[in-house]
C-alpha cells in the first residue's frame, strides 16, 4: 500500500506539494494525475526517498522509504529514462542491477521475456527505441519482486501495442496483490490501464476514487433537433430549461426523456435527441484545472 498523509514540499514560497493525503491500495492500479507542474514528480520522489518532505509523511507499506529494511525488495520504480549505460546490452544492464536487488540470472531471463525484450536482449541499449527503454526500465523495477510499483509517465513513448503490453503486465501484477501508482498528465493515456484515480492541482488533492466514478461527476448536456426549433425552444424554456443553439438546441436543466416529453406535449416532431456525455479528458480538465 502507498499512503501520503498531509504531505508537503515547499521550495521557498512555492508549495510544490501541499498537504496532500491519498492512498493507493493493493490489488489496484491507481492513476496519479495532474497537469504539468502540479507536483506529481515531487510526490513520487518523496515516496522514493529522493526528496525530503517539508511536512507530513510519504509511506510505503506503512513506512517512509528511508525506514524500509530492503528498499529494492519493497518498491520498484520507473522514474526517468536513461538509467542504463548506452554501451551496455539490455541483458547486461539487468544482470548488473539484479545483484543489488538480490535477483537471480533466471529472473533476468524471465523478465526479459515478460517485457518482450528477449530478442533485443543483447543489443546496446543506446540503440533501443524509447518504447524499448521503457520496457527495460519496467523490467529493472520488477527485479526485486517488489509488492509496490511506482511509475512516472511510463506510457510516454509507448505505441498502442506497448500500451496493451503494459496494461496486461500491470493487470496481472495487481491481480497478484501488487500496488501500482502510475502518473500521467493525460487521463486518456491511462484510462485503459487504471482502476482508481488520484487527481491533483497545485500540489493539492482534487479528487480520489474509482475511475468509473468520474463519469457520474458531470451531467451530460441534451441535444435536440426538431421540425420547428423556435417553438421547441419556447416550450423547453417554459419547462424550466436553459436553451442555446439555433437548429440543434443545447439544453441544460432537463433530461433527454423530459425534453422529449416537452416536445411531444408541444406537438413538435423531434428528429434527433441525444445526451452529449463529456469525454474523460474533459472531465479530467475540469477537475485538474487551476
Ligand atoms: N528542485 C526544485 N526547486 C524549485 N522548484 C521546484 C523543484 N522541483 C519542482 N519544483 C516546482 O514544483 C512544482 C511541481 O513540480 P513537479 O515536477 O513535481 O510537477 P509535475 O506534476 O511532475 O510536472 P510534469 O508533469 O511537468 O513533470 C513546479 O512549480 C516546479 O517548478
């Protein structure tokens, strides 16, 4: 489990992270979302003991990173690319890292297979694509079989097949009881990967809960086209709706069913009636906007 309690980091007068409290649960993939500069990387660095908090706590399984007995076995992290020496092969990089994580050669081979790098294992990492470097970074994070995984913008650089691969990997990792915290500044990029969301803005918590719950947070606008827009508009306004638009009427304050009933009562044939549900990215921008 990952937990922050009133976590704060101030740089002079700037509060990069401001009394931030949230939880990422075992068995779930949690998306950590915010616009650029909202404090995501600073939070992840505090969880990983790389930045010291000004106040509050950043806990991995109940302890600050610095209090973990075997940190590489407690948490795996993908923070930035370029972790490997460009002249080293992917396999050599993993073998070197396996020593500090206490992992075996067999685990290196297993992970190369799991991240789809077996065929490229003996190529120089300097020749790897961005997506291949991301795969190698994920394999490195998993070496010590940690129960907690922290990934900073890992979908960045992955093509659709890479995203599908990451989804499967994170699903089975969480299914086996792992805790995953994965950051991005785009909800759409993570929507296929995550169960829960934590949304921050200006270092503060804006929203925390299941991804599915986001859809219920905004009501869709009703759109209607009919034979006589002028009469329709008047009837809808009399029924208490706010109405904009000329041919296609944009209706706030009534459901599609209610608007349809109003049109029927007014005797105006309806040609088209639908609820325009905001997409995930619009919902995210509404929540994460400053
Ligand atoms: N070492 C530092 N010194 C001063 N200010 C910093 C430092 N690190 C981060 N900040 C500031 O803290 C705020 C949050 O930055 P942070 O990198 O955590 O955001 P982010 O959400 O990860 O952004 P991005 O999506 O662009 O990576 C920004 O205003 C940034 O300028």
